């Protein structure tokens, strides 16, 4: 296997499997950050020009963690543009423009000063849980009120997703950005969200198994709002509980909310809420209970 090629642009370095032209990039300003370890096939940059920062997601280069063809990554990014436009929301990173860029394709977003809650390239488990520098470690130690507000932003967005006729696919903690200075939560990387109805034609769908429902592993299964109820329940256990350890001993947001989250992650679809909206309604009602957070 060939050694990765190290490339430097401005003050950042990154690796690719082979050389790739990026002559279009300097026009967008100085590169101050790079994200080259994604398995999506995308190569992303933080750029700054005239005091304005932007995030550029680019497909077409042979990134080190991507096993597919660059042409497939280009197609997926082009298709994702419509998803971002359809699902525009205050809690979603905002798409500004998109265009053919050299031999690939680029999508430009507003820059958000948040940190990924799953920066696996910097804090792989167990560092994610144990290192005080880890965004997840700091996030889980925020006051409950702040985490409830953060979860509300995630939940509100997915109620919106459902209302727009979409299904969340590949949503996990890496899709959540949190700005500790302003206590603001944003969703990113919704590239694989699908229009409903959606059928599992892969067997194991994309995503982290910590957030995935049983039907996301089963070929031919319906993937719908009930699936996303499970995703939102799993997200609640990520924020307030022990992730895959879903015992009450690991939960810190009160019994009422625990019971709702536990119903949401029922292995049997019939045991869950019928929609994300129904789940959100039950969550809101529980917040009014004496032990509701």
C-alpha cells in the first residue's frame, strides 16, 4: 500500500492518497483548518477572507479514509445540496453556495464556531470519555439545563425533518456541533438524509451503531419516522445517560424523561412513539413534571 501524500496549504497540512489539483481554493481566502480524515470521501476546509470565515466541503480528491471512488463522493455531495436547501433551519449549518470546482464539486457553508461532539481523529475512545479536553467530556459536564436546551435544538430540527418529508440517515454525535462560548448547538453532515418513504436496500445502513435502530441493520426494512424516534431516543441516552448502557443508574435527567427515552429506543417498532412529533410532545409534557429535568 502506498504511503499517503502530505500536502501543505497556507499553515495547514493534510494527507491524500494521491496528488489532486486545488487551484480554485485560494480565491476563497486563507485556509486555517482542514478536515481530511472523514470516510465520506469529502475533504473540508475552514477558510477566511476579509474577516469572514466559511466552511468548504469538497468532493473529488482521494482522501485517505475513503474506500470508494471520488466520482461517487462527487455525486453524493451534489445530491446533498438539495437536502440542505430543503431542510434549511436555524439549527442546521447554513449552505451558502455550491459549484463545480476544478475536477470536483464544492459546497460552501457559513462557519460555525462549534466543536464536534465526536472528533474521533483527535479523541478516539476512551479519550472521548476521559480526556478533559474532549468536547464530549466537557459537554456531558454542562449543567442539565444547558444540555436540555441543546437536545431541544436537535429534537426541533428532526421534527422539522419529519414535517418536510425526510428521514434522518447517518445521524450520530459526529453530526452535532456545540459552541461552548455561546451555548449554541448546530447540526451538520446531513448529506445522507433521504426523502420518505425509504427502504433499507443495504442491510447495514450508514451510521454509528450506538444510534441505529434494529431496522437499520435489516435489508428490506422500512426506514421512517418511527426509525427516527429511535435515533432521537438514542441521542437522549448519549446526552443524559450511559449511551448503550440505558439503565436508570446512568441517567441524570429525571424518571419522566427517562421513561420516554426508553420507550423511544424500544427494539419493537410498535413499542415506540409513532412519530418524532409525538415523541417531542411527550418529552415536552414530561418536562413539566416535578422530576422532568
